[in-house]
C-alpha cells in the first residue's frame, strides 16, 4: 500500500485526492490547506485527514475547522507526496520533501528544468521510475502527448502545428480574465506548449501558438499533423478510438462545442462534471495523403488527474505502464460510452 500525501487541496489537489482514495494500492494519509475556506470544510466532510501550515493553525481553530496537525506531521507517514500548490511553490517545497526523503510529484506549472523527469503516462512512463522529483506536464501538454504518441508509433510524424484556444480562467477564478477579449497568449511564436510537449516526446517536431478567450470551460486545440506514412480517416479514427484516454465525439451525439461536452460529463454522473479524456470530434478528422487535421477539447481541471495517479506508481516503482494505466482507467471509470 502506497501512503500518499496531497499538499494543496485546490483545483488539482482535491481531484487527485479523490482519485487516490479509489485506488486499491494507495492510501490517502492527508491533504493540506493554507486557509480555512470551503475546500477545507469539504475535505473534513469527506473524512480526509486535514493538515495545515503552522502559521494558519489559529485561523482554522477560529473558523471551527478541525485538523490533524501540521504539514510536516502529514509528511512523516508519506511514501510519496503529490504537490498541487500554485505554480512555483512546488519546487520550493521540494527542499522540505527532499530533507525528509520523500519522492515528489509536482504539477505542470513548474519549470521543466527544475525536475528530474517530466511525465505523461502514455508517452514516457518508464522515464520516471524510481525518480525523486517528477513533474506531470500541463493539461495542454498532457492532451497533446496522449494524441501524438499513438500517431507517432503507428504512422510516424514529420511535423505538428497546433493552435491552442485557451480558456481565460478556471471556473473558481472569477478575478482572472479575459472577460471580454481575445488575447494573444503569447503574442510571439511559438508558445511554451510545444517545448513542454517535447519534454515527454523529445523527437516530435512541434510548433504551437495560443489564444485566450472568454470562457472557463475547456481548452480547444486545432491540430495539423504531417505524417510519414499515408493513412485514411477511417484508420486514424480507429487508432484514436482504441486509446482509453481519448473520447471520439460521434456526429450522432450532437455535440458541437465544449458546453455540450461538459453537459455530457454531468449527465454521466462524472464528479464535478470532469472530463479526464481528450475529446476529439470524429467529424473534424480530415486526412488527405499525409496531412491530418482535427479538433480536440481538453478539460484543464481534470485531464492531469489520472496522470498523477500513474506518476505515483512510477515514482515508487509499483508496476509498469500498462498495468498502472489499466488500473487507473478502471477505478476512475475512464471511457465515456465504452
């Protein structure tokens, strides 16, 4: 049994904690919060052991929220820690984890040069086995790695060009924009997403550019791939349909946008309306000779959650890629309509 501590119970941390509880080979020994907000109350309501930073003990006591102890006390019993704190904080926290000898997983907001290995379960699971500091790549990089890996394995890839239409903010970030704008993010080319994908797929030739738009729901990718071998739309769709973490949106579903995808997730009873899978529109897949075009949607709050679970198994060398992904997919209920 792997004892897992989740430091940071926010957008990603609370989802990772829920997923850890579902795993037969893992035990959630605690989650942490820095302030006594609704998420802290929710953690206590779920009977997750709650820990706090020393400086916040009084504020939690004053708010009437019970906690088990400090973050350091939580870490005492951990075999691995998933750090889901804001960007830039995770690597700083690593000095504490390293001093306690705890293997650590951080999130995609950390610099790729600050870790031993960047992780995507489908692309490079083995690279993180036994490492001490692993970064699960960002939501967009996760989605692109899942898409490109089977295509590279089957047809080979000469060039990838992606336009990322990014959500302006998460639903829980009302103070973050854009509110009424389309922002070039960044203005220069390429965006950081291509180099991030190369941290798990180093041999892929990829260029990316990105825009922010006024929605909180999901990201959308406009993807163009030049293959090394000719294929057909049918074969491409068949390949992608065989990937457990890709959902092919069929024409008969009548879903033309990201709001429809979120509605589907809610109708299926997904917690928080989460979409852990890439959502690729079957109708959008266009193949001519060696050129492939498609649209895919990425739920930024959710798609990295199964990757964190697989990274836990990799970092403690619990099992191999296939066994881990299969177990994660089964316990989380991956595969809409499968």
